[in-house]
C-alpha cells in the first residue's frame, strides 16, 4: 500500500500544533494504554513530559505528525532531537479504529525520512515488549532491536530498544553497550592468500 493510499478524504496528517493537541494526545495515550495494556496513570505523566519537552524546546530538527479523522485527533508520532546528532522517535500511537490501514506505517516512514532529511546520524526509540503491532511497523522501517533492558514501568516491563542508522541503508546494532556497524565487508569472507 502506498503512503497516499493509507489516507482518505476523512483522514489526514498534519505537522502543526493546534490548541488542545498536547492535552488530548496525552489523554488518548493514557486512555488507550489503560484499556489495551492495563497501564496506570503514570504512563500519562510520562507522555505529558515528552510532549512538554517537545513544545518547550522545539527546534527545526523536531517534528510532530498528528493524525486526524473527521477533524478529530486520532494519533501521533514525534521526532525529538537527542544528544550526539541523534533523534528519538516518541509518542507513536494510533486509535484502534485506524489501525491496519497503513497509517501507522506512513507515520513511521515519514518520521524516518524526516530524520534522514535533517541529517541525523541515527534515530532510536524505546518500546515495550507487549506492543507487538508497533514492532511490526518498526522493523520494515529499518529498526532493529539493540538491547533488551528490563524495567518496570506503568505496570509493564520495558524489554527492548530499537535503533536505525538514517544516513545510509546500513543498520546499527548495539551489543551490550558496544556499537558495531554491519557492512557488506563484515559479511564477506576474508580474502584467501
């Protein structure tokens, strides 16, 4: 499915913030994650902090994508500048009524494309092992699991960090705090002789 095919006349994606967006997106994350994952209100505080940081320190290298259906906010993803010329993909959520239509894929692909255009060296995200559908979107966009720390948050266990190099099609793999760039040369047999 092409990116434009995921959108219809009633569904659109915008990058500008409107009054009420941050509050409503925080509410939507809290409500849907409570219903779907059983997470408590601490997830709302976490999301509110991420959105607050985004609004207060926004630069041209940060961007938000907000999904609307019939002029109602139904999802989001954000790219937030991180240290060392990296970006973090945050606040990815799509209302269940819009899932399975390629909209989530479009959001993540647009976010990764933005990172490339903004000359970030890498983009990473933190996710939770129970968000299986989101992981199915991240992998084709080039994200790889780089570590699996275990941390209790919001009545859930965070078990994975994913990262992709955005400067080229090569992927970065992090193994126990050591980075190793996988290249074609790494996979080639050593020359004989």
